[in-house]
C-alpha cells in the first residue's frame, strides 16, 4: 500500500499490483482512478499531487481488488469506448475489441459498392452484444436500415440502452442467428460471432473467464457459428449482397473454404492493426 494518498502514489501502487495480470496495468489504473474521481484521465496527469478522499480511496482500492480477480476494466467502470463512442458494457456482453473496428470500417466502405442500394440499404448484424458495431455504423451512415440480433435477452437490453443513449434507431431482435429473422433480403450481413474452439486454453487466460462463454465459443472447432451463418445467409442476401465475418487469426483458410463451398465469390481477407487475418468478406 502506498505511503501517501496522492494520485501519483496511488497510481504507482496500482500499476505494480496489476502488472502480473494485465499488459496495460498503467492504463487500467488510470481508467479505474478516473472513474472513482469522476474525472478525465488528463486530470490525473495535471494534478498528480492531489490527495484522495477516504471515499475515493475506498472506491479505487475496491476496483483494483476486483481487477486482480481478474475482471475486465469495462465491466468495472460500466462502459467501453469503441469507434470513438462510449458504450455501456456489462457481464452479459462481450467487451468490444479495438480490432473489431475494422468490421465497421469495412461495412462503411461496402455501402459505396455499386451493388448496394444507395437510398435505403439494409444491413443485418448477427450477435450484436452491446450493439457497438450496429450503432457505430448507424452513427456514420444514418440512412442505413439496420436489424441487429442476439440470443441473449440481457445483451439486447444493454444494446437497446446504448441505442437510446446515442439516440440511434436500430431494430433489435432476440434470435439465434437467422431463427427469428423475417424472410427479407439484406444488402449486407455482418457478424463477429463466437469463434474460439471450446478446448482452446486461451479461454482460461486473462479476462476471458469473466466474459460470457456463449459470446466466445460456439463449439469444439470454433467454426460452428461461422458455418451456420454462412450456410443460412444465402436466403437473406440480395443479389450482389455481401457477407462480412470476423474470425480468429488462424481461421482464414477455413472460413474462405466454407464461403467457397456455399457459392460465394470475390472472397477477400483483411488484416487488423496487428497484421493478423481478422475479417473475411464475400459476395454471391
């Protein structure tokens, strides 16, 4: 425990404490303390000598203890930034990842494709979680008609709350992939489905044990959800429509193969900011 209650000393203590469980211990500490102070992180750098009140100390130490369990920072503070927007995040939803912003970038680019309806394009997002992908897309392309699904009622409640916070209109449907989707055609179908194999030791590492398993893994190979989405998408895509799928860094060949088997063409894989194969899109 630090000798003083100053912002700087408390941050140094927390960073050392979290170093063993987080590769971003310093950032985690700053986010948690800023949350307790109800200030921006810039305040911590501006006033490092300020001493914390007993209430602020109690809040900060409690959050550091929970982070050590470990629980994701997004769950502890109740929100996460994604695509320069703040989204409420709870244990009912997957924490939005920075690499998934590539999916939004790609959707925005596809909306300019000649085959896509320019007046009122329709997009279906499967497995919306916090609603971050659908809402980021709607924020930057207000003319798009978006339907977003999730099998979890709790996740849909979070997504609907985020839509309300950002004053964006999305049609949310409780559905297991295409199960409850009306027979209509979409210009684009997009998904960041669970794609980690059930036996992958990665599921027991870091923050992942605290996140909903159904949002991380769909079965033994990790390809189960991807295969189901690809197989069912033809009945819901307009002629010339596109499917866009996020997947694991080692699943490029498998996902491309599934798309080819289902008759998709122009199969293209994009790399994320870590130069990992992260997204595959195709048209039919």
